[in-house]
C-alpha cells in the first residue's frame, strides 16, 4: 500500500504527540487532523469550496446512511463519492457498524438488531425494512462509495456493557476484521484508486481487552489503525487511561484514528496521547443549534449579550464568518432559524478545529506542544 | 435626486419593453432586473458572494419582519443593512404594508389589523403584541434600515374586494403617499447616502381606479414608481390589461417596479408591458421545496427520473450548481432535506431569472425581444 505511506515529521519529547503526513490517492493529509463529518455525502450546510477554504483536508461520510439512501450502487454509477459530491480531496467512510448499533440502541430500548457470528441483521431507521451487514458487504459497499480510507466492520458495545459481553463483541470484531481484510484485498485488485483499510480496536473500558485487541489489529498489518468504542459514555480519565495503556503496542509508523472525538480539549489531550486523526459531529451539530467555540470556551449565540455585539464571534479569528459578519448579525440569523446563520457558525466551528490542528502541528514541530496545550486549556476551560 | 438617475438605453419597437440603467449610491442597476428576496436580511440559504456570482444586482428586504426582529434600531446601530449583511450593492426595502395586510388575512379570517386614516394597528404574527405603522413610521423605519430604494406605505386590498372598498383603500394609499413624501424629504437631509422613495399604484382590477392612482402617484414626482396589488389572485389577463391601461400615463424616464412578480413567463410578459423591476419569493421558496426552472418549464427534483441522472439540472446552464453537480446528487440532497441541496436549487432558480433578464436586456438592445420572448415561451410553456 505505497499509496498510503505515512511519514512522521516530528515527535514531541514531553508527550506522545507526533506530526506526520499521510499520503492518499486524493492528496496528502497533514496530521494531527480533524475530519469534518459529511454523513449523507454533504457536510451539513456547506459547499466543498467552503470546506476547502476553512482548512478541511479530509472529510468523512457514513456508509450506513448512504447504503440506505440513495444506495451505494447509485453513488458508484455516478462515479463514486468524490465526483458525485464534487470533493477531490481525501474521503473516509466508516463501516456502518457504529450507526447500526447506535440507532438500534435509540429506539425505545427495543433491539432492532440481531447480532450473528457472520454479521448483523438490522431494521432501517427510515422505513423499518430489514437489512444485513456482514464484514464482506461492508467492504463491498465501501468499495462502491469509493472513499480513500475505509473502515473494518466492528461491533461497538456500550461503554458499561458487562465485561463478558464486551469480550465477546471484541472477539467478533476481530474475526470480522480478518474477513474484512480478505474481502478488501480481493476488491482492491480491480480498482484504479486504491483504498486503505483501517481496523478498529475495541474492548470497552478494560485495559487487558484493549491491549489484546490492539495486538490483534496491529498483527493484521493494515495501512492504519482506529480506536473505536471510546467517547461513548465512559469518563475522560477512563478514555485517556485506555489510550495510555495501548500506546506502547501501537506501531509508530501507522496513522492512529480516534473515532468520534471531539471537543477542542479532547483533541489536544488525545494528540498528547499519540493520536493522529479525529472526527466528530459536535462542531457541525452544535453550530446548527447556535453554539460556537472561542479561545475562551464554548458560547451560545442566543445569549442576549450578542444582540448589539458589533464584533465578530471571536477576536482575531480568520474564518470567513468572523472576517465578514458581526455576532449581532449571526445571532439574528440563528434566532430567525435562517440557514445562512447555521452556515456561518458551522464554518466558524470547523475552522476553529482545523486551526487548532494546524497550531498543534506547528508546536509539535517546534517542540512547544505541551506548553501550547496547557496555555490553550487554561484559557479555554 | 441625481443619485438615482434612470437612463433609458433602448426601447423595443414591437412591444413596450425598455432597457435602462438605474443609478444608486451602491452602484448601477441594469434593467429589466429581477430582485431576489431577502426577507430577514438574508436571501434564504445564500451568501452575498453567491448572490453576486449568480448575477443579482439588487436585493429586497422586508421592513415588517426586520422591524419586529431584530428591530430597525439595531440594524441602524450596526451600520445599516448593507454593512450588517455584508452586501455592498443596492438594496430595496418594502414598506411593510403588504405584510401587515397579508399576514392579517392569513389568520383564520380573524382580522389582526385595524385600519385607521393615519395608519394601521396590527398584531405581530410572532407574539401577538400590538404595533402601529403609519406613513411616517414606515419612512423612519426604512431610513434606519438604510436601503437605497424605499417604498411608500400602502394598503394592498384583496384582488376581488368590492369596488367601493378598493377605492377607499386607494384613496388612503394616496393620502399616505403624500405623507410619506413629506417625511422622506425631511429624513433625507441628515443622510449621507440618499434613498429613493417609490410610491405604489393601487386600484385593484378596476382600470379607472388604476389610471386615477397612476396619475396621482406620477404627480408626486418621485424617483421611481411601483405597481402594487397585482399577482394577488386576479387572472393573468386582468393583470396585463391593467398594465396596458396605465402604460400611457407612466413617465418614460422613471423606473417601473411590478411588485411580487414572478414566474419566468410573467417576467417576459411584464417586460413587454413596459416594466423594469421585479421581485418574488417564488424562485427561492420553490427551490427549498425541490422545484426548479429549466428552458422546458418547471420541474421537480423529487421525480424518480432524476435518481440516476448524471447530467446537470439544465443543459448548458452556467450556474454554480449546474457546472458542478449532477441532478442525481441534488435530488439526493433534497430527498434527505440537506440544506446544501436547497442552496444548489436556490442558486439555480435565481440564476435562471437573472440570466433571463440579461438575455432580455440584450434582445431589447438588438431589437429582437419580441421574437426571443415568443421562442422562449413556446419552449417553456
């Protein structure tokens, strides 16, 4: 997989932070990187040009949603995700596993999924129709979508599931990861643009299971490695303890992706724990509800104080929204449920994270990441 | 009012169509022109840059809505509409009259307005609070908003109101227009950027009333003149008959604005009847519901035929949406209620109208407007 060479450019001496470049068929990704989430092949409210301008290097799309609608066959027929959504930089698709389980957990505790050894039967959250995801079908669907990085099919058990259940789910995930690898190798033969497969470490909040899972996934020798099943209800300390415990077993030369994280403070902490890649809906979802980040913490534009505020959302911010509009105008748009207000806050929040990642990369290179992180958190928290 | 000089560049020989340039403190407007509607100081879903790119020369904002929220005092404090919404081209605000009456007519036939000789008492559609609009307050609010073109306060009576009622409403509108003129002249003295006041011709579907109203408004000798109370339920023939009947009384050298029109076919017909300026929410509202215009008529993206359509919404269209996306992708976004889909259709529909106006201007100059119009309508209808 020379298409996905990962070059480490600098390693921090005081923390486990590193900074690198991941090559893909659609360009290089500088890490640490935050990936905006475009669930249904669109990062809600934004155009590809806006994503590019705010510093997005790679975006994520959801296999589960695109499989149900419009169908991955249609996306393939239209030339694949990149062409269809007019985004020529890297894309990552998840495996659908997380959505299958999280949507099932959502419907009045009534399980909509049947977990079998060879996959998961589930009912669509849209029309209740029955579907089946297997490791093999997750690979085939993601091949049709055509992202640069695809994820192995996994079972994400709840943070506080019984240890025995967590262990069984992890073992299923291991078995599925092997099957994914076999199917993926087969599918790549016919492709022009190669896809990198990342397996997903599971094991809940149990250190020994996490280490076992890490060793298993590392042995598969795939182009990258992901950590799933965190930021799903456990405490922050539990999350960082897990990251500490698996760190010695992770190969230096492969990109590490912590799924579903997160907030500015979590990103910085996780970078210090050796993580290279992140995604989370919070930046975009919060924006649509009027919430935005500044160096001084999280704020909400609905606060009456912003009614007469003729300065931008954040001083010195270089995003399109802050360069061109006052908080007063953004507040008016959000109060009136105007979509342009949601766009402006989405741009700001995503830029806040891409900018934080850029600053982190610079400080890792300069050897000043730890003091940068402490300074940022002191002001932010 | 030298700031608002209107220069006629060409007059069609076969129809009453004309083509001109209206000067404003924020730049020139080439007519015939379609003005996108930005009710709450934002053309729904779009940025100012997108409006500019799709060919918008001037946009409209609504006095009624902005008076209620956030309040015209806030807009003034923030530097006026242009600065606040980051749009440096011309803006027109309506007087609030139409909204006061149309919102009142909407609430279960229970009148929320009390019409008095000196103005209208109405209840906010948002919180039921009581407000009063007078000719003077409509001028003061529009001065605070700071648009280039402002409208006289008028009563827009329903198309099929009794003749006697229509006559009384028209006479009130005449009286109010005079009061508006006096207040407007006073307010302009303290302004750097002057505002042009347009009075609004009323008179329902009655030719004699319309002619009487036209004569009255022309006598006020204001920088432009508007025709209100059309496209509110009367037939198309009735509308064009009214335009025909008042045409001889309208001065050549002043811009004529037909309020609330409309569709591509109505725009072309009205241009042939001597109209220079238009606004309508249809282009933007229809877009948000999945409806779009092409040279072959109106279509809806929800049609199953577009599922696999790998061509743009319209062949040869030069709008951003058609240059970059397939109908298949736009359909997916609209079906999933994704805002970016609403943006793409809004851009397309508005571009369709600005492009139609540009073509009309070219054909009027070349003396081929009538055949262009016939050719367009033959294919479109």
